[in-house]
């Protein structure tokens, strides 16, 4: 263990040495600190203390920072300090960014900067977004922008979506918009969903909507689920719902479990529930 700690100490020292040496060098060399401040554009920069080569390094660093700010849309960005090649590359990037914004319907889109072809593509993308919103019933759907065939497709999609919502019990179901056959399908789906909820013991169960056969089957499932919970010692167990025979068998099972725990020294043991004969049969260390 001592060797391991020594190795760890040496490793930590070796890792920290470059940092400590750099900090010490910076403290002993104010010129390096000033150069870093100038490269970063900090107020503590004193350009009068820089050599010609350092001034050139600072100019290069500041130009790189300015270019990065302009490309990322950050401030400060001085486009007048860009080279012709940098200005062209930035203009290309800005144009592509605006095209993407227009095609995506973003607020930053400037349609006046699009070419005729790009404007047509952007208009088509906007039309497709509106069509999708109308079909899905979301967003700002403008029905006046739809063609007769598109309006028909939208009505079909909305009707199918309403039927699906009604069958699944989700979304915005409007029963008044269902046809007679659709209403029958929805009624069957709702009944099946309620039956499943009752079978699983879920809250969304209405026993009044069950058939006598379904109610009997679900009562049996509920009883088995409660019996299993009681056997496992779960909180959901309702002992009042057990039959006298089940209560007796459960008590016997629990008594055996308790005796086994006391006998082997594993699990919860309540010695007060043991018979005198069982207590005497326990190893002395378990008394």
C-alpha cells in the first residue's frame, strides 16, 4: 500500500509540474501575461510593451477571433477587417444559412436575399409544411392555400386521425364526426380497452361496462392477484378478500416461513410466534 501511495503521489506531481512551471513562468515574465492579454483582446493589454513580432502575432490572433465571431454570428464582428477571400467565404455561408432558414420556416429568413429558384423552393417547402399541418391538425393550418385535391386528402387524413384517436382513447376524439360503421368499430375498441384495463387492475376500469362473463373472469383474476400479493407480503394485499381456506393456508405458509427463518438464521424471524416445541428445536445461538 505504501508503494502504491508513493506512485500516486509521484504521478500527481508529474502531472502538475507543467502547470506549476507555466504559472511560475507567467508570474516571472509579465511580458508573457501582457502578450496573452493582447491576443485575447483584454483591457489589460499594453501594446506599447510588445515587440514587432509580438504585434504581428497579436494581429493574427485578433483577426482569427474576428473571423470566428463573424462566421458564428457573435459580437464583436468587424467585416471591414476580413480579407476578400474571407469576406466571400462568409457571404457564401450567410447565404446558405438564410436559404436553410427560409426552407425551414424560421423567423430569421430574409426572402429578399433568395434567388428566384431558391424562392420557389422555399415557397414549395412552406406549402408542404402547411399541408402536413392541416393533415395532422397541428400548427397554423391555412386551408385557403390548399388545392381541391389537397383539401380532399386533408379531410380524409383528419377523419382517419379522429377514428384512430377515438379507438385509442387518446388525442382529440370527436364522436359526432364518426360514421355509423366507424362508431361500431370505436365502441368495440373502447370495450376491449376497458376490459384490458380491468384485467390488469388499472385505474381506467369501468366494471359497469363489463358483460357478466367478463365480470366473472375479472373477479377471478382480481382474486388471484390479491392472493399472490398476500403470499408475497405486498402492500396491495387485502386479507378481507381471502376465503377462510386461503386464510388458513396462508397462515400455515407464513408460520413455516417464520420457523425456517428462525431455524436457519436467515430472513425475518419472530420467535414469539413459535410453539414451545419449535423454540426448543432451535440451535442455542438462534434462541
